[in-house]
C-alpha cells in the first residue's frame, strides 16, 4: 500500500469569521503533491465529517465555534491538524495534467553566415497543447503551432542545372509541432522557474521564396520566385526559459533549425523572442 503523507493546504486556524454554522473548505494532498481522494475528514469530538473528492477537496458544514482538531483518515493512515494551526503553505511544483495555449514573437537570423541581412525578418506563432507531469520536476509539453515566418538572408539555388547564389526572402506559413520537456522549480509561493528543451517538426502549409542572384554559374541574374515547402519537411531544436505565475506563463523562446527549399538543400537559421501562455 502506498504510504500516505497528508498535508492540509490552508491555515484552518485562520478562519476570520468564527460563528456557528461556519463552512470549512480545504484540500488534502500526499507527500508528492498529488490529491488524496476518498479520505474521511472529521471534526474531532463531533459527528461532523465528509470525504475528499477526486481533487482532494472537501467541505465541512456547520463547524462549531470551538473545536480541538481536524482528523484525516484513509484506510489505516491518519493525520490530525491541531486547532489553531499554522501550516506553511507550499504550492505543488506542477499539476499532473493541464491543457495550455501559447503565443509568441521571434526575430530570426537566417543563414548563420550573414546576420546583417535580416532587416524586416519576423516570426509569429500561436498554438495549443498539453502539460503532462512525468517526474516531480519534469513535464512533457507537446503542442501544435501555426507559425508565420518572413525571413531575409542569403542562400544558393539550383535552377535546372545552373548554380546561383544571392539574397533570398522567405514568406511562409508552417505547422510547427514542438515536442519538448519542461524542468520546473518553485521560486516562491505561487511561481515556478521553468527551463524547456526539445525538438520540433515543420510541415509547410504555404509559402514562397524570392531569390535575387549575386552570382550565377551561367551568367543569368534574373530574379526567381518559387515554392518554399511543397511537400518538404524541416525542423530543429527548441528551447526556452521562463516563469509560471499560477496558470500564466511568460518567458524567452528560441529555435535553431533548418528551412527546406524546393530548389536547394535548404538553409539554417536561429531565432529568439518572447512568448506568453495560459494553462487550464
């Protein structure tokens, strides 16, 4: 049988209104911050009792003005909280499962060889996923994002047998699928520091690249425009640092990845920006 350590997540002795018929609402968790369901909660010396629900929460009706203690019992394990009590409340590091939504903005540096060509580059994304606890301080966070990217830089192209190198402008919409893990550590009563890392997959939805040659193997320097993605797939690494304030999230995010290209082997980029999120 799993050993149960019962904690009460509120100061029972801090009831500001002491009157007959007082309603006492609270929550019970175990040592790993999981809710304890179906535990019997009793006001000692009375027949006032109830059971915790699946979230570990309970409500006691008609609590008397003066009481000795609250007893929590599940099977053969029990815990008593003396009245008045002063319990230092500590929020769970994370919930077991939460849906989440995210949105953010990033500045991309296209093609590591030339950072000076990124004027006007930008990326926006919005998406949804979930946060699943896998260890006490670690959660798995897959999601699906719609990313709009406009990126300027330099690259090479193969035009039906002749080679060309020059300035390129990407304008594309991408279905991005990040698969990342989040390490979470409490830094205050209601805030966690979060470090995220993982990989992502890009599936092109639409987009074009405009190529303006500066060098061409056969002397042709006309501007070309062609499909960026078609059926091609890209991806790379994703990482971030942030803070969770209750259900709200804010932090920095970055990508280091590869963009597929219909006329060449593609090109690398990195991007940095900010994101916000909400869990529910």
